[in-house]
C-alpha cells in the first residue's frame, strides 16, 4: 500500500510590531489574512504581489474584496511599468483611503472600549457570603 503523507502547512512568525494583529481588533471578526493586509496597507501602498507576500496568501484580491464588503475603501490605482523583457504594462497599487484609515481606527477604538468596559465592570457575586 502507498502511504499517504499529510501536507505540511508552513507557519509564519507573528510580527510583534503589527498594530492590527496585536490590537483588540482581532476580536472583531477579522481573519489573519485581513489583519495582515490591513497592517501592510497602513504602512504604504502595495502591489498585489507584495500584498500576497505580506498577507501570506495567493489571492489578495479576494481578501481586499472581503475588506471592501466590511466598509473599507481600498482603491487600486493602475501604475505603468516596463517588465524585464522591455514590454510596457500596468499593475495595480492598493492603498487605504483616509476614510478607510478612520474606519480602522474606529474599529480598534470600539474594541478597546469594549475590552476596557469588561475589565472595569465589577465582579458578579455568586452568593451573599462571598468576600472580595
């Protein structure tokens, strides 16, 4: 019989300077790929290939479409280039609009407020004989 080998999944180290991944926004339903895409776009505009690498995916247009459905404005500007064979072409450059940046800040602020409210709420008393 032939042995069936399980495919191994390459793991990527988590970045410690990732403002989205290390924020409470991770609790608001963002996928890992969405968080990595937003983090990259917060820094500067990126091509599809760059975002594929940053988000650890091979289909970043789908991730961008998911984020757009969540209300983020992510324009794609077409930029002229000449490829290595000297053939002129165009490629897309994704960026976050100012509105999208404000939206992301609001999402993170809401998550922070939610977490702080939970931390500041008094403990629930299970019985009257409990001492705190």
